[in-house]
């Protein structure tokens, strides 16, 4: 059975742009699209959703929201198989349950100021941290527009344990389906106590850590499918900054998150948090079983 691509809808325009992106992705993968609206979403977003639609909260009907999303997806991809669901519960548990039978979850984000922005972001972060499938968060630019696929490039952030990595396999699948190059990026830093500023240490520690980064990157790409165009980048600097810089001219940024035995959920580190908050392109967070 083909697992659907599930997108969480909330009636907002950024959410509808996430529907556009998910419709394109589902058509590309040849899988059904499932649109899910959790009717208690306003507990997270307050009156902002209704205000954004120009109506009072009493007038924002769940059926209208999913119907509008389905029509938009059909206009985008006429032959796409689409199903909808309205769930009378909060968004995080609803989406986590949907993710157990999904090829991936797609979520939109909206930029707002103050407390509302933190509450809106809590849904995406909670789902990305606990889902059993890849979670794709649609990041936007300063005008909150979802980045269109014009750059023809996917970026993969290579972590510490790249061999047999779910994130690497996901990135390979994406570039194969889209027929675009994959840019695999590995950041490295020389520890402060081995700074190259000292004349007796200049060059040697840096070369050692750079070589380790090169070996890690090569291990990640060892099983690359035939025909995939690969670009390798070893960059000195903090991983967060390196990946955020790479996201500026990418269609998708892929990072991994490790699920540890005995704990509920993924361990989203500082790098994953940073790219989810600040990436200039959509971010795919891919769980990896420990």
C-alpha cells in the first residue's frame, strides 16, 4: 500500500501554500495526498487564524477549510488522489498519529510577532521532534512566502554518524525523483584549545579535523545511487551557520534527528532547532533509530 503524504492544514494562506508544495511533492512521488485539519488548532493559535481569514472564530468551519484545501490541491495537480479528514483534537497528537502511516508530514509556518509566533512554532517543533516519519517544514522568506522550486538543488547536512543514515537515504530519494543535484555539506571546526593562532600549532590541527570531516562525508555518500549528481562541500564553521547559508539557494534542506531507545521522541539538537527557525528553504527533519 502506498503511504500518503500528509499535510496539516489550518486555513491560513501560508498553510495553503504548504498544500501547494505538498501537492507537487505527492505528484512527484506518485503517492496520495491526505489533508488533515485538527479542529482544536485554535488552542495553539488563538484568534489569529480567524482574523487572518477576515471572519470571526465562530465562522471558521473545519469542513470549509479542508474543502478549500482540497480544491486548491486539485487545481495544482488535477490527477492527484486526495483524501481529507477533520479530527476533533489538538494538532500535535493528531499529526503524530497520522505520521505513523505516512510517507512524510508537511507543515507550514507563519511569521508573527511576540507570543503568537512562539505558539505557532510549537506545533511544527513538537511534531518534528516526535514524528515517526520525515517532517517537512515549509520555511518562508522575510515576506513569509514559501520558497518556490527554482534553484534545482537539494542540500544534505551530514551529521556525526552518516553511515546507513535515514536522512541520507531520504536525500538520495528526493534528488532521484526530482532529477536535481545533491549538495552534501559537512561542517567542521578546530576546538578552541587547539587553536591555529598559535604558531607551533598552525595548520596541523585544522588539517586533522578537516580530514575527519572529509572521511565522514565520503562515508555518507558511499551508497549513492548510480546517476545521482553529487557535490561535496567541507566547510569550516559552526554547523548551524554553514547550513543556514547553504539554504539560501536550495529547494530543500535535509537534516537528521536521532531517536534514542528509552526516550519518547527525537533528540532535536541546536542545529535542527536553528534550521527549523531560520532556514531560507523548506526543511526535512528525518528520524533515525538509535
